[in-house]
């Protein structure tokens, strides 16, 4: 089982359960630094060190950063801020989900529309390039780690395939995630282990599992403007084991 409910009693419990979930997913995480509000770790899934900050034990509003090396305390060399949450709100419910090549940290509030997915994947290219991002209603940040550039994810739904049934027993389409640079030039045509689900982001109370697969809260990961804002689809995210 690769969907884990994290213990969000306080920040220490959340950090510890996150490391435990990554360990159970075969990621061999190593805690580089931990304090009341910061967790820095390495794993066999990334060439970078990952830093997660949580503002306090009540709200747990996250900031996500990656960098090249640990320089003391929570500091990283060549640090790139992927996400700095600026809204008010609180994230009481947390999950971790993984398949063979992608993983994500999901946070939601039980009493409002606040929801967020922090995702980690690689391009299906040779050699693969890391992609680290975060998305949710009103929030979008995706980084092409090869050059740290901010990019867009988009897709071509009519070239996708039927994925899951919706409430009316019709099907949502899943399609490959196209990576586009700031000038809308094509960087890559797919991610490994992560797809776009052509369904507007909707708020749900928990982590969504459909058979073997998992659906993450989506939002503004696509091009700006009046486009459908897709959710993220993790094939085998609910059933994969290392």
C-alpha cells in the first residue's frame, strides 16, 4: 500500500510520519536537519536536498524548498523556493502517496476548500530531468530542476485514455503532462508515473483512491488563462509496493 495517512498531531509527529512513509516506500530517506519547524532530507529519488517548513503546530502552512547541499541549520546552497504559502488557513489532514517513479505530499483543511499537492517526478526522457512542484486552487509552482526554471504543465485530453468514472458514471480522461517553458516552448512530452486528469479541481474531504490509483488535488498547473485546471493522477499510487 503506497498511500499513507500522516500523523498531523503536531509538526514533529508529521515530520516523523513523513519520513516513515518514505522509508516504507523504498526511498531510503536520510534526515539531514530537523527543528521545530523545518525538516531537511535526502532520498534515492532526488539529486537534491528537500526542505519542508511548517509555520506552526496549528496551521501547518508549508513552504517547500530544494537545494544542492546542507550549509548548516535549515540552510541549503543554491536554494530554490518552490512554494511559499501566502494564504491564511490551516492544513489538518496530510497524506503521502508514491508509485515507482513519482511521489507526493497532500495537505487539506477539513472545513474549507484549502488543499495542496506537493509533487516530485521525472521526465520520461533520456536522461530524465527532475520536476518538483506544488498545486492547488490559487497556487501553482512547477520547477524544471535542470535549470531551476519555473514552467507550466499542460496536456492534450483528446489524446488521453479513460481513467476513472465520475459521479454520473462517465469517464474522466487521463493524459500525459506536457512541460512548457515560460514562452510556451515544449520541454518534455510526459512525466514518469504522473499524469494529468482532465477534471476540474474539486474539494474532497480525504485522499482520493480509485482502485489501484490515486488522484491528487489539482489546480493551476496548466497554462494561465481560461483553461481547464487538471487534477493529478498517480497510476498505481494506491497499490504500488517497493
